[in-house]
């Protein structure tokens, strides 16, 4: 059983969550005797992750979790953590009740803690873990709020340990982390491409490409994502002059949560396809409003807020200054098409300051870098024509840009 001190500490963690409620906390049941005492100073996500880990000590609950994760149609088989807890309703056999019982807390207290927590999602972020975990007790539950923070993990006895933020352990890990997935959107259908089924009538041909600037190929040297956060979320932003100032602003984003033709989903280091970054109409309007100015193609790995650059302003400005200084500010581009050839060519960048402030709540995006034409950089890679230069002018990737 928990000591009196441990039980008081557990309930104290919930005090912040319950402070705004007029309902008194429920009476905590006794936890199983093999449960480790709750660590002092644990955060609310840690409390919830620990409660899930303790519940996974129940074989029936493990089978339930395994089945729910396997059935999830969302990318990487993610589940909304709060929805998962609410799915059992008020039944004593639901996920919330099982977690509360194994933790030694009242179900109502744990429910209010989950409701007041930041939105969380749960999944196995490491592909090998998703393949190898059979639903047995050899599993950890880990959480971290910021990318690359050391994950705090718990085993099914509630023992706490810190994991390496850069390399996952051999033991399968279920992550309970801030939401990156839009669970309100309908997930893409998961189909079997080798089942011999073909739609009838045949699908119509895709519509012709809208004229504009396109990305058709990309390679990055790293995924810029901690393993606990799963697959990367690369985004490509078009930056340009903010009004008539010397500052930059974001004109368009291509990413995995954007609608066509700006939908772009790269989950690995290499990608090929066709995604529009800036339409010809947008580019013409920009050039008319900002004569003599040009646009930057800037890549980020998004952490939590789709198509919004959340980064420390000084770090972003330092990264831009380093790249501009190395290449005499020939770090932008514009439409250089002629009657004989359509091209997007190097051009001078005049705006050097990013005016937006980073969020104080959301984690910072990783700055992959500013695209610079290979002829300016002085290096080239077969099949690519622009080099992505990151902070301190390091080469973080290479991409193919063109006008269609």
C-alpha cells in the first residue's frame, strides 16, 4: 500500500486541477501493494502517464489498449488521450476507472485532472515498437512536453526513469505527449493496395496543375524530431516583405494539415511528388505590391501548431543573418520564366528580420533552413537545385524547386 505521505503527494498534484471546481475530491481507494510511491514534484502529464502505466499492469486492460491503438485510423495509430479516457463513460470497467483504481485515486479526481490537462495524444512513436509490442507487460509509458526533453517514463509498477531523448530504448514505449494530430478531421482511408480491388467506375484523371512555384523533391539530413514525438512534420513557408518594412512575414505554407494544392506530407528523410508552394497569382500579386522585393523559401519541422512558425525570434534572425552573410544576401528567389523556359532563379533578399514572437506555451519549431540556389552555394546534388541552409549556415538538406 502507499504510505500516508505518498497518497497525500498524489492528491496534492491534483490540487491545481481541482482548484476551480466546487466539487470536493473523492475518497482515494487503496492502491495495489506492488505500486511504487508517486515521485515528489511530478508534473500533471507525468501523473497521467504514470496512471496509464499502472493500469497496464492489468492484462485485460493491456489487451484493450493494444486493440484500440491497432484500430486507430490516424497516422501512426494515434489516439486522443482524453477521448480514450472518456470512452468508457462512468462504468467501473472503463479506462479511467481502471487507471484510478490501479493508481489509488478517486475516479472523479483523475477525470478532472485529465480534463484540465493540455490536450494529449497516445501512441507508440517508434515503428519497431509498434510492430513488436504484443500487448505484454514489457512496456513503458513516457511523456515529455518539449521536443528533445528527456522523456519521463514509468513501468507497470509505477517506477520512474529518464530515457535518452535521442535514442529510444529496446523496451516498447507508449507516448503520452501534447497533441499534434487533428482528431476532428476524418482520417485518410487505410486501404490494401495488393488486394486486387480497383474502383469502378475508374477515378477521373487529376486536374491540371495550377501555375505557380512547386516543390518536387526533397532530402533532409535529419528528421529534426525527438523519437518520442514520432514522425517529422516538415513544412515549407514562403516568406516575404511585411508591408513596406524591412521585416519578414509568412505568406503561404505547405504542410500535412494544408488542403490541396498545398498539402505536403514528408515522414522520412526523402520525398518526391508535386506540391505547390506559391501560386502564380500569389507571386504576381506579391511582386506588384512589393516591387524589387523577392521571396524566401524556408523549411521548418513543426512541433505543435500547424503552419505557424513558432521559434525564438533571435534564433531565427541569427540563422537568416548567417546565411545572408555567407552568400551576400542572394538567398531569395523569384519567377525568371521566359517564353522558352519556366524557371525559379536566385534573387537578392532584402528583408532580414522576423518580427513575430515565439509562443510562451507551445514548443519551438526546428529551423531546418533557408533555401539557396545551388549555383550560389557552390555545391550541387544530382536532381536537386536548391540547398537548405540552417543555423550557422549548416547544410540541412537539398530540394528541387521549379515554376510550372
